[in-house]
C-alpha cells in the first residue's frame, strides 16, 4: 500500500472513532453529564442545625416558630416562590425537581428544572474579590477537578437569597465537593463559611441519582395566583366568574 492510500485509511479510521468527551479528557475526571434527581442514602449524614452566632439565634428560632404556627392554622408563610423568585444558591441544589449537569471545556453548567435556573462553574480560574462581583441569585462560581472531585467556591450571592431561613453576609463563601461514588450516587458536600453570621462552617450534603434518558421540562413561573398578604401569609387569588 502506497503512502497516499495509508493516509486515506488513517483519516477514515479517525473519522469513525468518537472523540473523548471533556469528562474523559482529564485523568480520573468522572462523566457527570446528564439528568439527576435528589436521592437519600444511608451514607449521607443528616443536616446539622446552622451554627448561628448568638445574636441571630433568637430571630431564627422566632421565625421557625412563626412558620410552625402558620402551618398549623393552614395559613403558611409566603415563600419566595410566591413572588416567582428562583431559589438561588445553595437552595437550587436541594431540588426537589430534577436538574441537568453539562460538562464542557472550561465550564460545568448546572440547570435546575424549577424556574429554569442556571449556574455556571468556571473551571481553573482564580476566584475574584467579593467586591468585584455583581451580587446575584447564583453568585460567581469557580472550580477545579482534584482527581474525581469537583471543588467549587461560590461568592457574590445576594443577601436576600436565603436558604433554610438562615441569614448571611455579602462575604459568604459556599464551598462544594462534588463527587461520583461507586454506587452511582452523586454527592454534593456543601460548606457555608460566613464568620459574620456563623460560629463555624456549616456543612451538609445532597445526594443525586442519575435519571437515564430524562429531559428537563420547561418550568416558568407566570400568571401566579399565589401572593403574600400584608401579614406575609400565602394567599391564592381566585378569579370570580363573569356574570
């Protein structure tokens, strides 16, 4: 076989061999692209109470008591969803709706089905100073792969984006260690660091199971009939039929 024929055969062979995905390109980096749903597993510890500083404990406990009393009366406190506001970080990682993860060059994208929330984890970039980040619902996330673990640091989450009724300052860091276990469980270990509000870092873990062939549905909050009244209670707007 002459050189020209060898080159043609080599090109044809290369064309039919699929290129490696970005997930496979790095040694030990798992392929976590796909749809995932929240899952509980015996290996995931129960979430501890937030280690709030003393000046925030009373307000936090009073808020929880008000929520319990309102629920007992069948008049729940209006949550952010009543205002068609997204969960933001870290709440969007809590589910309960499915989410999709996309791995691409230089970025891991997380899409939550609820409200079509999107966060972008920029890979192998230095973290910015908090004051250089425009506050947002999802903050500014940078990450890197350490073997099979995606290590992420998020800053710049708006102070009015609250998770589990726990306040935070503008200097809060949300640190994640995302890894895929041998049992197929995707773990997202989240540690919130905020010395202005917390006595020590607050760590909890979410687990996810892969959803084969599931495609996220469009979920848009519009024409919401629910609203918050003057007391902050959740109400439903009922349109009266025309006479």
